[in-house]
C-alpha cells in the first residue's frame, strides 16, 4: 500500500546530541514538508522541498537541517543548536503541478523528547 | 509571508451545526485546505478549495472567497467524535516550490 512513513514513533535523546528523524513516501509525490507541533498549538513549517536536491526554509528552520537526495526520502536532523527540541514532528508529502495539486498526506509523527 | 487566523476554541451541541472561520493574507495563493486532528494523532484531510464557492462532502462543507481572503468549514449534524482540532492551511507558490502553512487550529468541543 502507498503511504508516508515516519520512524521512530517515539524518540529520546540527551541534550546536546543531534538526532535524525526519518520520513519516507512511496506515493511518488514531489513536495515534502516537515512540521513541528507543540502541545495545544498548530503546525509550524520547518522545511519544505519541491524537488530532489533542493529545499527551502520554512518559518522556524533555525536549529534544523534537511536533505533530499531521493524523491522518496526527506530526513530531518534536529541539531544541538535547536534550543527547545522536544515536540511532535510531522512529515507530509503532496502531489503538485498544474491542476494536479492534491492535499498533503501525513505520516504518523515522531514524538521527540530531549532530556 | 502568510497570516492565517482562526478562533482558538469553539463549543457546540451534538446534532447542531457549527461554522469555523479562517482568514488569511498571502501572495501566490494556491489553495486552501481543512484538516481535522485528534490529540496525539496526525492531521487528516477534510476538504480543499482553490476556486471561490462551496465544496460539500457529506456532513462537511467548505467555502472560499479569494477576494476576501476568507474560508469557513461547516460541520452539520455534529457528533461527539467531531470534538477535535480543526486546522486551516494555505498553499502558496514560491520561487522554491509549493509552501503549505497551517493556522494555529480551532479546538472544537461538542457537548451533549
């Protein structure tokens, strides 16, 4: 079945360590997105990518990095420079193009806790 | 940039109708989406508007006015399971691709 997969579902890390969150999709979608959600809040855009080897900063990119080496994969690294990394991270993908835009499909999310 | 505004909370009665409003300001508008999110879960898609007018899908309808930067989500025959957060999201064409930005969400509580 086609879908978008995030792993792991729960992740614990020590303060000061970098951590990479995985996001894979087999929907053949061009666009991929990373969002952060804090308790009781909406989704805030971290990074997005339209094509392989290209990505754009969202509204809260500081302390994060991404790569898009393959169409299917868009991993997010939470670096030690991110001051408050504990949050729920959501990855999404979407088909885009002239008259072909669809809704974004979300992975199940990764809940990151930094101790 | 984009400004997306939604009410923070709403309360409605089971069986009633509720309208959740969303206003936005953006350049390069490329569609407006509504999502439902239950606590601790990923958002699920409800509706999509790119042209002005009303889109109906069962108990859910969504309206868009591009000239006014305004949308609403209408939920009919409310059920207890409709208690959730409702997120408005705006698509925007940028030089780097299709940016998709979410509002802060409206927490809907359905009561007996």
